C-alpha cells in the first residue's frame, strides 16, 4: 500500500521534504543492493576475479552511509521563512 499524504505535496513543507528524502534514500539502498547482489552472484557463477567489484561495493556503501548521515543529522527540515 503506497504512503498517502494528507495534503497537497509541496517541497516547501518540512514533513514532506523529510519523507521525500527518506524515500529517496530507500530507493538508493534498494538499487545498491540489487546491483551489488547481482554483481557478486555473476562473479561467483563465472568464478571471475573482478578486483573492481570490491571497490564498487565499498564505494557505493560509503556513499550510502554519507547519504544516511545527511538525512538524519545534517538536513534542516525546519519551516523556511520567506525573507
């Protein structure tokens, strides 16, 4: 069941921005998991020695960690005033 928003979606709404950022993060995590699991599955199937696969996985995981830190600790979801 998709999430329902009780009012008109507006990027200026702090609650909507918070939800949007978290859903965006969830999509990025799902994409990372899908691609990396496929990569390691094929690597195991072909007995391939792909040194770049480790770096891709570690780099992508680090980027996801930075994304998580941003949405949980850095992003300011307070109501912006029109000044």
